């Protein structure tokens, strides 16, 4: 990969405010950097389900979806097997009869799917689409280099996202524990029962009402914390 291409990817990482932004930027840049590419998308397999993480501007929405629905196609095979798939002319391709007619109908004539190693994912691929037969012949090396470099960028961003999510999960758990403890204290004071009895009562109500324990406790704490309307005391 040329130093210029490397620099553009580094700049994309610096500017992007999150993984989604980075991926959209990468697919747009792939179209600029890979000769013959008219559109680009990124496929990832998660929990035995394929999905498109991002697509370049102008990418027909059904190009990847049709492959996922049929369970076959160049990007499905690349993500699933880890082997590059290149179709220089879809008009002469017979491997994916349920997919090729649609691709041709939206003007796509050639497809290059390059597998990408993504941490903690079952499979991923960069998908490049060309409009003419053999349109990506000259861009295959550039596509491989771009996908390899972008794979590194994606992994770094995914690692950052996972750390952020982990921190958010810890904060949520601490807040949940706090509100549950407050609700237990409220019941202990009101009903003159111990902590074990208060927790059992809260769990029973949670099950009976089909509401999460955390949410039930939050409602109780909020209700108790609300100031009483002075008018409610009139006449007492």
C-alpha cells in the first residue's frame, strides 16, 4: 500500500467519532483508492448471522442483503471460508444463480470479496463492486492491501468500543445495585422486616408483575423521593 493510502486511513481513524463513522469513511475511501471500484461494503458474521456494517455512498441496498437471504454469494463465501472471491463477469458466473440476476439488474458486472481478519468475529470481508466486465482486474492488489490495512483499523476501533461498553456495563451494574439496596432499605423501614425478607418481597412482586427487579426498585425509590403535595395534607 502506498504511503498516501496509509495516511488517508490514519486520518480517517483520527477524525472518526466512533466505529460506525470510521467504517463509513473507510468504504468511501476504498472506492477512491481501488481502481475500478464503484461501491464497497463490509460484511461481518455475528452469532451465525451475516450483516453489513457499512456501505459506501451509492451502494445499492440489496447487493449484500440478497446474498444473506440466499446464504450464498461472493461476500458470503469470503466471510465464511476466508478465501478471496473474484467474479470478473457476473454475466458468465454460475455459482450463485439466485444472486447474479439481481446484481446485474442494478448495474454490477464484477465483484471482488476480500476476507478480513477481525478479532472476536466469526468472519468478515470487504466487498468491492465494479460496473464493467473485468473492471476490478487492475485493482485486486490495491483492494487486498486496503482491506488488510483497514482490518487493523477496524480491530483497534472494536477494541476501543468493547472497553467503552465494558465500562458502561460496570456503571450500570453499580447503579442497579445501588437502587436495589435503597429499595430494600425503604421496605425494611416501612414494613419493619429484615433485609432478606425485603429482598424476597421485591423479587416476588417483580415476578408477579413481570418487571425487572432493577426497574421495580427504581420506581419505588423515585416514588418515595418525590416531594409530597402540601394540598394532600389539607383536612387531615
